[in-house]
């Protein structure tokens, strides 16, 4: 993902900056998706594995990246509080 793009993107909920989710974090998210325990902000069970995602600077929320396009819709975001 373009580094300049990352400097201007922000979470539509918290207005925090966004960074690329690290591979080990992505594996943990995909494990929860596989286990059928992860819901998005819209209350829908996430069933598709993620190839990439963006994480807020405070580490509380992620946004999927689909076909190299960040999906910055509030209802598509995933709260990481579900993983604790």
C-alpha cells in the first residue's frame, strides 16, 4: 500500500491514523474468523479470511483491505476487543 495514502487515511469512528496490520496479528484475526467468533461493527459474522487489513494507531479496530482497496466503512470495521 502506498505510504502517502497511509498518512492521509484515518478511522471514520475514532479519527485515529491507520497502519498496515502485521502478519502475526493478521493470523490471529484469521484464526478467530475460522473459529466463527468474529463480528464486524455492523453485527455481522465475518466469514471471509483477510489477506490484509489496516489497524488504528491505538490498536483497537481494524479495517479489511480487499483487492488492495481499504474498506473504511464503519459497519465493516472489526473491534479487536473481541479477541481478548
